[in-house]
C-alpha cells in the first residue's frame, strides 16, 4: 500500500479519509512501483493547458435526437432539442448530459447538467456567452468547469474540477470542445527539481492512456529541464527520451500522481509522420511585401508602412482565440498613440461575407486598421505562403527597417509578449 498525499481542494476520496486543517491523506492500493523513485504529486491548474501554448486539439461530441435516460426534467424548449454527453474521468460519475435548444428565430441555448441530478433546469439559464452571426454562425467559445470522476465504473475514489472550452457551429452535427486544464508541479531528474506541466489532449480528463489505446492522442509532459521557462515536451504514453536519457512514466488516471523511471526499453516514435510545418520567420528576416483589401476602401500595402514599427496580426472571424486576443491588441494600440507604430489586423483563411459582416458590428470596439486577404480560404494566402503561419492568432512585430523583430503565437489572459517585444524596439508603453 502507498500513502499518497492529496490536497483537499483538488481531489477527495470516500475511502480512508483522514481530514486535517489543510490537507488529508488517501490510502489507496499501490499504483506506483517502488522502483519509480522519481515521483511527484501534481496539482490542478485550471487553465494550465492554455498557458502552456501546446496547440489546439478540438474534440467533436456527436449530437442525437434521442433523450438520454439520465434526463428527468427539462426546460421549455423553443425547438426540437439535440442531446449529447461530455465524458470526464473514468469513474461512475463521469458523464454530463447537455441539451441544445436552437430555434431559427432566437438565440441558441445550451443546458448542461453540471450537478448530474438529471434536471436540466437548475444549472443556469443556458445562454451562450457570445455569438457571431452571418457568414458562418458561431456560439462560444465558452469556458465550462465540471467535476471529473475517477475510480471504476462502480466506485468513485476521487474527483477533480476540469475546465473545457465549448463552441458550436450550427452547420456541424456536433458540439466542439477542447481541454484547458492541466496538472502542474515539480519532479526530480538526476537529483534536481524541475517544473512540469501534464496535459491530455482527448478533453476527457484521463491521463494514464497508453500509445496502443485506439484513437488516443498524446499525453504531453512539459519539463523545464533547463529552468529557462521554455520546457521540453514529451509524449509519456510510451518510453521517451528526456535530457538525453530514456525514461518511462507511470501516472494515475487523474494525473495527480506521476513517476518517472530510467529504462532500457526502446524509445517510441509517436510523432506524426507528416512533415512538420515550416517555422515562423526568424528575427532579422525581411518581412515579405503583400497587398490586402483595406477596410474602408483601397489597398493595404505593407510597403507603405516602411519607417514605422508594424504590429501585424493574422486573425479570422471564426477563430475564438483570435476574438479573445483582440481587446488586448486594442489596449496596446491605444497606449501607442503618438508613436511611429501601426497596428494591422489582416483577416485570413476566411469568407469575405463573414468579414464584411463582422467588422461593422465590432468596429466601435477597435481603432486599428483591418484588412482582408483576397485569397480567402485558398492556398495562395498571405499568412501561410508568405509568413509560414499554421495557426492563428499569430502576430508579427516588424521593425522600422521592414525586418521581422519577433513573432507571437496564441494568446491567454495576462499575456505580455507583445509589450515586451515592442519595448525591445524602444517603444514606450
């Protein structure tokens, strides 16, 4: 038997509970071999997967007209509901039923049985947090925190909060979700402690999958081996190499208990076989010249901004993270007043009609210049062909000589990378 410390605000057990003022211990069957000396107890980070900037892994939850048996009480729908189930954890309370109410003449609603009592009327009014109309209608992204259940199908041994991002395109037969929560902590490697972040990519809150599990996505462990804040990312579903040595990992289903052990087993090659996307343009590279359709009429030419620092932001109307980043860009834009800096928001990989609908509805919130890539969703687009962009939002900072100074991918609350890049160019904020 192993005595595993566990903090009361993260996971609780119904068996062997010994409560103290700040923490308690759970007596569980041994899950980590004594040979795994390099072990650690991790903690919950609500938005840890977002902060780690490890990419975007959407998961589609299929919808059905058939009402799940768990539902005992429902709101007054305005249209025929569609149902689905969110799965979080491997325990007996891991299923969360939701219903979509999507009338043609009114705003959509999503009712989630967050407390799992079968009643869809007592978990809020069902309103989405945001909506985009025309072009391609989109509801969300909306952050939702649910209680993942761990144990066996018949017995719960622990639980923990887990946050998902949810959004909905009505033209798809699914609700789309992605993981936002991670586990974080420190682990010893060769006698030295390093910060780690553990992220699963199936948006189901389960961390102990193997590489042989059908359809499973990577379980990423990010280890700050150089203690420089950058981190080395490995997939722990099979033996892996870290800091030049081979290891294998044992992790609990809930991700709170992790152990690494040196191994002589063959390191697995779990990387996708497709060619990696090209790297973003390096600092010092001449920014490629381009012409886009300027909002308000005429052409937007990058060459016209020679002699100014340029913040070039690639975005799209359908991109939820792009919408989240724009208020920050606007805040920076206002702080730059009177300096030789231009902020250009170029809409890429999008439909012209959606762009023409979005800008007038949002123009009162933003004072920087918008433009549209005339290639639309075509392959000959500015972002990918000229700037090697493979995900948005991506922002380039271009110096007064027309050279790339820095690039930024993604955004999360509190992000200051843009400000830091500008300060290096002597811009005052």
